[in-house]
C-alpha cells in the first residue's frame, strides 16, 4: 500500500458498500423492467434448463414450426397501419397427428373474415328483440325543422306569436319552455333571460287568446313557462319516443300514461324504484336520480282526465 495514501476508515467502507449496493439494486430494477416489458409483448426469455422462470411471465408451452412465419404471411400488404395498431384473429388449425395441431411448413395461416367466427361458423342473424312494452302505442317524435323565427328583441309580439304557433303545430303537446328554446335557438340566442321570458310568455298568451293554442297546467308551478301547449282541437296526449327531448321536456301527462300503464298491466308497484326505472326505460333514459325520481312521484300523484281516456283506448 502506498504510504502516502490515507488509510481506509469505517466511513469510507460504509460509503463504498453503499455505492456498490445502489449499483446492484439499479441493475436489478432495470432487469425487472426489461422482463416485464418482454412479458407485456408476449416474449418470454428462456434460460438454462432447470432455471426458475420469470415472475413476470405466465407459463406457456412453446412449440417449434419447421418454417418461421413472417409478417407477410399473416398481414395484408395493403394495410398501412402496422402491426402495433391492430389485432389479428387466426382460425385454429385442425388437429394433425404429424404436427400436433401446428400448421405445416408452407401452409398459410387463415385470416378470419367478417363473416366467420373463431370456430369457423357462419354468423347467425339475430332478429331484433321486441321492445319490452311493445303494446304501448309509441310514435316517433316530430322535431320542428321549419324556418327560424325573427329575433324577439327586434319584432313585435304578434310576429313572435306566429313563430311559436308554427313550432307547437309540429311538436305539440309540448312544454312551453321547450317551444321557447327551439324558437330562440333558431335566432342564435342560447339563454332565456328574464326579459326574453316575459316577451315569449306574452306572445304565447296572445296565441291562446286568439284561440289558436290551448295551455294545460300539468305541474304545480304557476305560469305559462312550464305549461303544456298544443293546437286547439288536437289530442291532449300524444305518446311518442323521447326524440331530442330531455326528461324535463316530456309533458307530465305523457309520463303518467306510461307509468299508469306499467302499474296496471305489468304489475309494478306504483312509485317503486323498479316502476320508475321502467318508465325511464320506455323513454330510453337510464339514470334515476333523486331529482328525476321526485318529479316522477309528483306526477303519479296528479290526475288528468285525458290520461284516463287515453289509457282506456289502448287495446288490452
């Protein structure tokens, strides 16, 4: 030892041992990451006979084939995406006593077409299932798609009233607020403020006074905004698919028809969660929130004579 070199102290020994330990640990972490990456890509390293298998790979039986299979054998040449962006489905080969089920050299792998499944069977066309409550006389919802109305802030009330009537003629019976929203969206207006609500209410009231529209108060709130309006002389209830409407835009009488029908003819306990979910299902709605459930229960407590008349006309 060089006499000029200072002697190793305990502090030096600890430092060097710590450095060696850190070096080995990092190499071990790198090796584990490599094995994990290989396992995720379906590659299993084969070590010496009797060596323990990697903890990152599952047990697989490896069979050899007499001829390597290239990507050209199993991938369409015109596909520009590449192997990493898709998954190939390969039909299992028929058992072969000479090869143990492994394709023979030169035998191309068979790619599945859209008309085959993994067992080589032709798919069977499944007829569309009948709606759960097909006896309910639902019709498609007719959405207004006519000319937009004039900006209510720049025209008189009579002009706005004419625009509302055109919408109700197509979508009625309709909640008045939906008719307002359809009108305003056609003018490029997205928000129904206080002044606009007053203008639209006055225009609707004018059409009612003229005898062109009829308004039914089907909610506990007063005023025209949430009333149900329809053309004078038209049926008070029309049972339709939900269409573009939100739950709040479906007239209560329309919801009540479905709720009462399900309770009377399908044995649902009125007001139960199962009953309320079935009502929503008929309108292609899924979420039974607290607010929606409360609104449905309030609707069930009300009675509209025209709902009973509608139900009596449905064949039993």
